[in-house]
C-alpha cells in the first residue's frame, strides 16, 4: 500500500481530500403557525402548529379582514385627509414560546403588497414595544418597501435592524424570513439572505405584550399593513 501511494505521488496525480462535513443546522421547532386555510371562525384563527396560540381579529371603525383562498386581506389605507377609516389586525396573547430570550428564533410571513398600499411603515408582525421592554418585529420600510427585521433587548432602547437590499412591494408573493442566531440578525427573501446586522450575544427578548399581526396598534398614518398575507409562523431553537 505504501508503495502504491508513493507511485501515485511520483506520477504527480493529486488525490482529492475527503470532503468536509457540512455544518449541522441548529434544530428548531415551529411554535406558532397560521396558514389561514380554514379562514376565521367567530373571529378566531386556529394555530396549525398544534401549540394552541390562537389569533383573534380586532378592528376599528368597522374594519374588515377578508379571508379568501387561504389568505387574509387587510383593509385599504386611510385617505390623506381622513380622521377615521377602517382598520384591522390580528392578535394573540402573550405566550412563553414567543419569548425566545437569547435562543435561536425565526419568524416569517408571506406577503403580497404594492407600493401604493404602503401608508408609512407597515408592521407585518410584532411582539413587544421598543423602549418599554424588548421586541421582535417584521416590517416594511415606508420609503422603498424593503423588508426589515427588528429586535430590541430587555432593558435597552437600542433597536437592531436587518434591512433587505431589495423591495418587496411589487404586487407579487414573497416569503419574508427573519432569523436571530447568536450575534447575527438576518432577513431573507424567498430563501436568500438579503441583509444582516450584528447584535449582542446577550440580547434577550422577553415581554408580556401580545403578538400583533398587521399592525402595532390602530394608527391612522403608519404601522398598518394594507396588503395580503399568508403563512405566518415562528420557530424556536
């Protein structure tokens, strides 16, 4: 055997090294998921992950969320001079699985929205309020409609934002995916990373706030989402 190896080396034949083993991705579990396939029953949307985190429909000024073809359609934005207008969002109560602390955490939604449907920044999903505790959030920027993943740690007012380098307000379906993993916060669009930022390893997210989908609250001019939404979920590592 040693002679054979020596002959190969002498002939100048390169023997490829054994391929390196790929990194094993950290295990995650889906801890909440709403696919909207069953629509809404008495204003409730069932959590299809089996974890029992039920969403409830909330509205202001007779806002109506329409459940069509396994998606949810939010009310249109307010007219420029309006003092009242129809608004709607969905809300789930505080749940331990949605308070990841420093653990690996992913949150995602599929969106279909146009630039004309933006009315300021648009909060797709949010738990917690910046400056009053801790927070994780997925939103669209007001200017260019780019996806933004946002986290704020307990005891800090400093937001960390991973901004995508492309817009998603083109009237097509896009899967938006936020991941907090160690010291990295990243934003993915349709399976590809389109932005990231560094965060402290000790940044901890835990609060008693509800999860809200479609708006942080019932604001007239900003934070409300006015497009179509599907497959909202969260994963905990």
